[in-house]
C-alpha cells in the first residue's frame, strides 16, 4: 500500500476475514508499507480494502495498492526480512540494505516514487504489478518478486529508473511452507 504524505498507513481488511499485519512503514515524500495476511483462508471472490489514515484535504492524497497472492508460503510465519534502503531524493536507483535468503524463500520488493516513470527490477527479480504515471504527475509504484532456488548471502535488491525522484522502498521475505 502506498500514498502521498508521511502519515500512518492505516489498515487493510478483506471479505474473507483474513487478519492483515503490517511490516515496517517506510516514509519519504511518499509512504509505502507491506501488509501480509497472517491467517489466509482463501476465497476466490475475496475483496481487499485499504483504509488509509489521512488528515487534512484528502483530495491531495493519492493512495495506491497492489495485491499479490502466492502459494507455497508459510501462512503462519512473519516476514523473515523487513528491510529498507535510502529514502528521499534519489538519482536513477534505489537499493535495499543487504540481506540473506534461504532456498525457497519468497522476496518481495516494493518501490514508490514521486513524479513517476518506468522501473527496471534487479537481475533475478520480476516486476509483478506496477502503476506508472507520466513524469511530473503524481507518483508511480511497483512490486517485484523472486523465489531463491538456493541460499544466498548479502543480496541487495535494486530498482532503477531514469531521472531523480523522491523515493521510498522496502523488502519483505517469507519462508516456504514446511520449513
């Protein structure tokens, strides 16, 4: 979930009655926060709703949400990695702090930039969803993922673009079921 301003993100609910827990809120000119369902029930007609906490003139707040579903993830486990990187005015790229990944671990990268553009995910990562706006217009955001076939150490997830943008990003990862 992402939106303009450095305010609390609010909460996420769905029609299946899943309980959503937040990862760490990342604030910059734009805010970004991962939420994950801690008790996924599964529902083919599930409706996910964000409830942002906004103050002031809501007409100047731009919320956005990407919903991703994965099978094979440990439903009861909290994220293994909850990492950030630099927040603020960045030229051409954002990179997370270094982290480790186990075999079968799902790693998700979220990025949001003011005044939009197109992104390129790091090698091995695939962009799953995105919302791109033209330059100088509101914001863009995307979610990328990767499942690691083998354990790796000191990984840095990066997302690149052309230009200088106010940026917020975060990485979360989940262990596979049965481990």
